[in-house]
C-alpha cells in the first residue's frame, strides 16, 4: 500500500490494530454490530423533486473517512458507481498525504453516480444522513478528526442545493438528532478521484479492525433501515 500521511495513517492504523485485537477476543465494547456513529431513522425529504428525463445524475458527499461512505453507496440499488476522492480544494493538492494535513481545504468525499429513475437525489441524502455518517459532528467522524473529515454536500445545481437546504431544515425542525446538523452546503468546484488503493477499500479489507468497527455496521444498517434499496453485491470501481 502506498505511504499515508503520518498523522492520519497512525491514527487509523493504531485504531485498526486495537479494534482488531478486541474483536478477536470478543470485546463487547468493540462489537462489530455497533458502529462509532449510530444509524438514525429519519423521515424522507418532504420537498418533491421535479421529474426529468435524465438517466444519470451525480452527487458528491463528504462524511468522514471515504472508505465507509463509499461502501454504503456501493451497496445501494440505483447507484451506478461510487468513487472515493477529494473535493473542496485545488487539483494539485488532491493527494492523500497532503489532504491528510487538513491544510488543503479538501474533504474526503465520494462521487455517487445514480440512476434517478431508480433512486432519487432525496433518497441518496436520506441514506447519507441516516446511515452513512453523523451530520452533527463538526470536523470529525468517529476516530478521525480534522476539516478533511467534515460533513459536506457539494451541490452541482440549484435544484440539488434547494433539496439539501430544505431537507436539513426539515430534519432540524423535527429534532431527529440531539444536536443541530453541521453539514456544509458548498458548490462543487471539482472532484478528484483518490489513489487506487483507497477504492473499494471496505470490500477488499472487511476484516481490518477499522473497517469492521466503523464501516461494516453502516452497511448492515443500510440493509435494516432501507431494505428496498439494499444490494448484497456492491458495485465496485474496479472489476474483481
């Protein structure tokens, strides 16, 4: 595997080792069915989306480490592809060792291409807010902290912006979370795919401690809360 930034890499590797050891001895506090961020059942967006004839649409979402967010949407019906990458900064800085410093302005993100005839942008956001991450955590998710792990929606049209704004207001008004949503709404200036070794990471490393504790439960929650859109076989970036 390529070299990671020292700060971020040590955090994840140390967590993975500790979590893996705990799982092996059957530790209750690191039971793999309980993720660092718990799923929350939330209402669907109340704002109706205007019908269109498109067969493909793209959403770019950030919610902590991109491994888990990618995995959730790879197991979602109607998703055509889910690619881990970086958004919010410049192309020349979109490299893992630089992004990991937290100084480039990027957020670890996932570019989700989906068929709007099968799944709506609103449903994508419902899954994002419900099982993919905790939108009330500011500049962190689980064991990962820094602005590169912020919660952010990088919208690509005024329609996406309106749907996201209305949905955040709806969820805050309904008080479905104990704390306010801190998800940023930012126009997409560019998305840059992450290094190959980050793609399909949860699929390739399901027994790694970090994945087992933080990400596999998210996939399980997707299956439980959204059974109609769950797919057992993930759509991966690379053919296996």
